[in-house]
């Protein structure tokens, strides 16, 4: 009897010891990027977050692999990181979703975090940011700064994330300037400066005096700077490419999330979750506003930003009409997350089609 | 004294096999200098590249996975090259083949594995074949340059695939992302050794063998060569050159179509962007280096696979930028293609003879 109890105690203690060991896991993180770290945009922003995360005391030097396209190629690269003993892997583009899930199924001891997708598993969580919040704010600025009431939007691919950005931006524009139109041109690229420059120029040619964009290169900024228009950047604070034209940019700040996840994995509290953080957690924000923006506009935008952070204002709250004038969201209603994530319509005020 | 370029009447086997080997050594030497500049020991890097690509069952399987679409599209292009028909459109034909296979997998209602395999194969064969056949018909009937037609049809093919995955074929459960639904298990290839190596590799080897026998052992194969090297003589000998042009392009496209089938059934299990990261263009280099021989295509594709898969290790171990990997691969191709020149021509120093 006594013996059994001692045995039980020993087993219990061993269990605790084992647990404690698992709790203080050294983190060796790997990152899969869709573009080059020097893109001055999306991938650059992720890499800033990676470097911040690396400052945590329990992390070993992390590894990143750049310009990994989606699809079959990505699976091999992710597997390569696993085989080189990485125990926390971030995959940062939608096209990495299936490969992440496939590799994760064979490597249960590794934690995977995939940005912008919808598939999860026991050891795969997802993360992204509510970029539509600062997008809306940047739209307010564009609506105030346009003289011709024509705003150009150089859009990437017609996927929900991009459409959501265009809509939030347009709602922001129309909240301060109901007469303004947002004209959309699709480039079908994430990273092609030539194509994006042409698209931006074509919008300037039809009279747009403020441009916004969604790609990972500064081509649109350079186009606006060259033609004396205003521009709203994206991804990271890229004002050095357009010192005169730059107004602000909705930007990513991945450090809080990367640090949070690394700490959770380190302490053994990580479970598969779908993070969709917003301005309240500072995952997305507005780059500091240009001095060309009048003070009253700055105050207006800052007020809205505080309301968004406090949760008292949601950019997609009704009434919202689609481009054909049909009501999509009633007054007093707010769009649900699933609807936001699968968004496939344009709001009133957007000129353009959902196809290319 | 002056340097002249002179065509060789014959090239010895020693030269034909020696020149590529020497050129690879020269390329490795130059790439090694780059590596040294980046602070990486070249010998160690080359050992890692080889180890990554062929040093383990896993690495080898990944190299074969990578080589599979290259072999098939390389065969496709080299078949046409035999007849001096320049099929630059393998890329589009791969996509059309994948489209045909996807249609059968998702919408034909078939559920039996072997029926599906035969159905998907046939659909890919026909779709790829007809796509290239258009160029064949135009060339045979009206002597329209097939280089332009096949090249331009790549863009049409990819845009058409875009239309399908953004529109009617979009996965209803996919949150409006541009992907088709995933194939059922019955519409997928078998995998070997618990790796990603799939039946598509055997299919590729089978195609290589059949093409080899066809080209070297049949009258038709002989005719193709004759028509290619001397169309007038061929016509004089009573060969139907017009029909041959059409059927060679049809077959060429059909084989590229099989590459698309193999990629969707063996790896991706759905139709999506980036199905082929330029295999159809790499195929042109492969066919050239392989001197239009089926066996050569297999060998060059395997080498290319090693280069592409091994390149991962440069990023993973030393965090060299992707641009370095591209430069490394580019150097090797540059010198290999350069060696081709020296096999066909020789440089000769001639004592200067001045004629007035």
C-alpha cells in the first residue's frame, strides 16, 4: 500500500518534471516569406517582426526563406525547416496554406502558424490582422485630400482580403466625402513594379489625384510622386519613396503577435487558435500622418482611431449598400467575421469590376 | 592575327560529353568566388547542395518530384524541336492539361480510381494537344509563325485558368479564394515510400521511353527528323509535311498536358495559381541542353532538379538571399549553354592576311 503510494508519487513527480521541461522549450523559429525581405513592403514588415521576436531570451537565431511561391514548392521548403530542427514555423502567404497543413500532419511536435488562411489543425493556428481598420482611416484622409473626387486604387488580386481593403477604404472616403469615387485597377500581382507602375499611371491619366495600393512594391508611390499626386502606401512605412506625395499608410506591426506566439509555445500554453488582431492590439496601425494633412483632418482621424481601438466603432457597420445600390447591411448591424473573411462584393462608391 | 569562329564538321563524343562537364566546373568556380565573397566556404556549400538534393531518401524523392514536370515538358518541347518546330507554349499547354484533368476529377461524376486516372489522362492529353494544335493548324495551313502563336497562347491559357478559379470553378467552401475544391482520394496518384514521390514520375519515365522508341525506331520518327532538317527534300520524297507539323505540335502539347495532369493529380490536388512556376519555359532550356534526345531530357531534368532542390540549402543554412540562389543557378545554365556553342563551333586564330 505504502509502496504503491510512493510509486504513484514518483510517477507524479516525474510527470511534473517532464512537464516543466516541456514548458521551458527553447524556440527555434523559421519563417517562410512570399517575397524578398528587401521588398519594402509585406515581407519586410514580417521580417521586422521576426527580428523583434528574436530578442526574446529563450530563442535561438531564427531562419527565414524568402520568395517561396505558394503550392508544391512551399511544401519542400517548409519540410526543410522542420528537418533542420525548427520547432515553430510561420508561413506568411495564402498560397502556403495547403503545404503548411500537409507538413504539419506529419510533424505533430512542431507548431505552425499560417497567415491569412482558414485551415487549422491541432498543431496549426492561423493569424492575420484587421487591416480594414487602418484602411478605413486612410480612406478618410484620401476623401479629405482629393480635389477632383477621383481616387485611384491599385489593387492586387480579387480575393476577399483585397476586396475588404478596397471596401473599408471606400467607406472611409465616403464617410467624409460622399461625392468621391474610388476607381479600381487590378494588377494580378503582389510584386511586379513594372505592371503596378503602369496601373498607377493609368489611374493618374483618368484624373485621380490620390492613389492607394495593395502590392508589396513602392511602384505606386513612385508614380504618384512623379506626377504630383498624393498617395497612401501599404504594408510598411515607405514614405522615403515618395517624400512629397506620401500621406500615410495602413501598416503591419507583427512584433506583438510573433512575440506572443513564441512566448506561448515556450511556456507550453500554446493551443491552435485563429488570431485576427486589430488596432487594439497594435498589430495594424496607421503610419504617422504627413504634415500636408490639415490639423482638423488629423484630429478627426485620430478620434476615429480611438473609437476603433475602444471597440465603439466598426468600419463595416450599417447601413452599407453594394455597388448596385442594394442594402447589404442594415442600420445598427455590424458585419460578422465570417462575412468579412469571405467578402466578395463592392460597396457603393467603388468604380470597377470584381474580375480583371 | 585574328580570331575567327568556324563551324565544326563533326564533334567527337569526347567533346560532346566533356564540354558540359568542363562548363559545370567553370560555373562552380565562378559561383565559388561569389560564395567566398558572401563568406561561405564553396566546398562546404556544394557538399550541402548535393546532400540536400540526393543525400537522403527524402532529398532524392524531392529531386525526383521536381524533375517529373521538367521531364514531361522537356520531352514535349524537344519532340517539336526535332522537327525545327519551336513550341514556346509548353507553359500554357501544361495549364490546359491540368484544366482537363481537373474537370474530370471534379465534375465528371466518376468515382472509380482507374476510370478517373484514364479519364484525367485523356482529358489532359486532348486539352494540351488541341491547345498546341491550334498553332499547328495555323502553321500547316497558312505558315503562321508558331513561335508567336504558342507564346501568346500561354497568356490566354493562364488568363482562362484565372477566369475558372475566380469564377465558375471556385471552391464554394473556400472563402472566395481563387482555388478549386480539392480532388477526392480516388483522383490522386499513389505516393511512394511515405514521400511526395508519386506515380507521375513513372509516367514521365514511361513517356521518355515511348518517345525514345518512337523517335529512334519508327519511320514516323525518322520522317520528323528529315522534315526538320530539310523540308524540301522531305516533300520531294513524298512526305506529308503539313499533316506532320500539325500532329507533332498536337503530340508536343499533349505531353505538356500530361505534365499538368501529373502536377494536379500527384502534388497539388486542385487547380490554382502557380501550378507551374515556369516549367514550360525551363523545358526550352532542358530540350536545348538535351539536344532533343529523350534520354538527354531525363538526365538534364534530374540535374535541374538537383540544382533547384539543392539551392534551398543555401538559404536555409547560410541565409543567403534568394537572389544569390538565382545567380548560382543562372551561372550554371549560362556556362552549360555556352558549352553548346563550343561543341558546334571552334575558335581559331588565323594569321592575318590582308587583302588590300
